C-alpha cells in the first residue's frame, strides 16, 4: 500500500490528494484528476462520481455519448463544445428530419408529377377519352413469334396494363 509522501498516511485506492494533509498524490492534477463542483474534492480522472460526496464529476456528450470530466470545455471523444450542445443537437436532428422528408417528397412528387403531366397532356390535346388503337393490341398466346412486337403494342407499360384491365372488364359485361 502506498503512503502520502508528506504525512506518510496510508493512501486510499484511487485518491489523487491525501485526505489528511491534502498533498497532491499525482504528477499533474489538471490531467489526472477532476474537481467536484459540489464539495471541491479531487477524484481520479476516470471516476464518474466524486469520491467524497458521490456527486457526478462527468458530463455525457449528447452527440457521441462519451463521458468527459465536468471541467472539460468540449467532449474528449468527438470534440463537440458542451456550451449550447443540446440546442445544436436538436437543430441537427430537425435538419436531418427535414432532409429525410424532402427526399421522400421528391421521390413521391416525381411519380405524382408524371401522372399529373400525363393527365394534363391528355386534357390539353383534346383526348378526354383515351382509347387504344385496336390494331396494335392483340391477344397473345404463351408462344412468342419473333415478328410480334412487345406485349401491349408500342412500348407496353402502365397505360397498357390499365387499358387491358378495361378491355377485360368490357369482355366480362
């Protein structure tokens, strides 16, 4: 067991200052100890609570979750300054949520714009009722000829699928 170099009192485990004569037991108090904000006792830099009053002597970073001594100006892991950290964290969270919403709106908006554009183009061209040309749409068997075009006429796609469902409903009536 170590003893205090000044008063030769037994050194308590983890003590950075002698509890009897207050002699510094570590080389650099500023780097190896943290001062309690409530009682002023120095605790080891690795401690989370004061060795005397059990008060918290660390601060938890809201960005990375690391514990830093309460006298540190910034997080020892990510270097975020503690002053105003919660406000910056909330602003970043709001900004990230806004970016996610804009991304979602742009992907949904592109699809919606395509449908609106098709509807507007149809209305402007005077084609209020759209009817597919009968010559380009034929019933196909499961065997494919090389001379046959793509299923559903020129290009296939969503409109052909919708029109074929209309044709099927006409056949059933």
